[in-house]
C-alpha cells in the first residue's frame, strides 16, 4: 500500500486553542467624491439622447424600407409623373 507524501507545511494543532491573528492590516478605502450634476446638465443629456435615439430609429427604418423595395424590385423609374 502506498504511503502519503510528506508535505512541506507543518500540521496545525487545533486542540492547542491558540488563535493566530491576521498580520494583514489595511486602511479603509478613501471616500470617493460624487460628481455633482445640475438639473440643466441632466436635461441637456436627456435631450441629446432623445435626438440620437430618434435619428438612429429613422435611419434604421429607411434602411429597412430601401432593402424591402430593392428586394421587391420597386424603383422610382417605373413611374411617370405628368404635371
């Protein structure tokens, strides 16, 4: 039967009752300063995000419309306008 290998670490005697105290001491992390945001800055940001969202949606709808029209074979040259 194989014998277990000896480890480099000494065994811990749990019955001794001696408690080791952690030697790692850390200072508490410094408090981070929060950035103050005014109502005007928040409103401007919201307006800018709304404009970007509307523009992105419009561009996406135009691309989809053009893709469907190309797929269906529609072209404006197929129609003659008489004024």
